[in-house]
C-alpha cells in the first residue's frame, strides 16, 4: 500500500512539474478552451427545446414537454422530402464535382516551373474566395439576367432563345454548384498544395532517372503522398453533407425556384426566425446534426477499413 501510494504521489508530482514547466503554453491555450466551452458546449443544452413547446416567457425549464411531437411534425411535413432531396442533391454535387477539382488544381500548380506564372494563377484562383456572398449573388443574378445578362446575350448571339435561369428550379443546383466551384476552388486547393510541398524530392529525382513521365510522377508519387490529407478532408466533407450553407441559397431563392432551392438550413431559418417556431426549427436542426454525425462516423470507419487512414 505504501509503495502504491508513493507511486501515485510521484505521478502527481511529475504531472504538476510538467504543467508548471510549460505554464505559458497552457495560458495561451486557455482563451481557446474558454471560447469552446462557452460558445460550443454550453449552448448544447438548448437542444431540449426540440422536445418542448417552447415559450420565450416561460424559458427552457418552464415550457411544456411534448416528447417527439416536433420530430413527427417534421417527418409528416409536406416540405420534408423536398428539403431533404434538395440538400442531398446539392451536397452530392459538391462532393462528386467540387471535391476533386481543388486536388487536380493543386497537382497542376505543383507542376508549373515558372514561379511568376504559378503565383499569378494562384492569386487569380484565390481572389473569388474573398468576394462576399451578397456581392457574389448579385454578380450571378446580373450574369444570368434574361434582359441584359452576358450568358443570355451569348445564347441569343448564336441563335438561341433566352433562358430564365433564376426562375427554373432545375437550373438552381447547377448555378449554385458552378458558382461555388469558381469561388472556392483556389482556396480549397491551398491545403493540398501545402501537402505536396512535403513530397520527398529524392523520390522525384529517382523517378526522373528511371525515365518516368510527369503523369507517372503525379500518379505514383505526388498523389499517394497527399492521400492522408485527401482522406481527412473527405471525411470532414461527408460529416457536413446535410449542412449546406444557407446564405447563398437564401439570396438566390425566389418563388419560382423554391421547389428546387429550399434546403434544410433555409427551412430552419424561415421557420425559426421568420415564424418564431423555435421548437420545430430546433428539432429540424437536431435531426440534421444527428444525421451528419452518423455519416461522419460511418465515413471514418469505412476509410480506416479501406485506406487504413482516418480522422479518429
């Protein structure tokens, strides 16, 4: 017993010694920990609203409990299959089309030998990321305007008829995805380009000696080196597959394309803030979060089985 007590005391002493020897690092870390606790973990008790008939005057603990009534209302709603389909469609397009393109851009940039030209291409591709969402939506609306939009002028120049892009629900997903790729492809490629900078130059030199072409070096050296980074980013992307940002979608929406543009986030915004139905909007948000968590865990499990690499 005395020996065990001495070991425990020694362990505690060593722990305190380590903490005191690096107290500056813990002080620097403290603001981030407090921020996470206050703004990420503390508000989580608000999910109780999803199981209540919440009234602001009564507060969370004074409102009546209704169990799963809000979730039943969601699943029986006319809009539920529509918003789920639209959200999955936009997310899948982003995953299938938008996810590989930054990787390809990073690989191509890595192959450029002219430093000035590479810097110019990087700058041009990064710049759209810094355009605000409101300005971006205004640009899209102007370009696609049936009256004087550039796209319709090109179509009519070649003998076609004007298209009302913003009034057609079937066009919305492509407008949203193509504009999203243009705005984010350069910024998203940064992490992959940074990963390529860590590729061992000795491997590339050996490949040159063996007579490997550029395509072979990309396929057999560069791409395998960034696979762990790609896997992590893919898992994170899968974990937010139902979390399509509402800002651009909401600003591009109108009554004509609503059937193809209404998604979970815009639906929550309208029900929760515009109609002040906080309980129902919280239930929708909780459903969204739970599904994202399940997809994230499943994607990580599958990745570890297939590639032996995962997020956790």
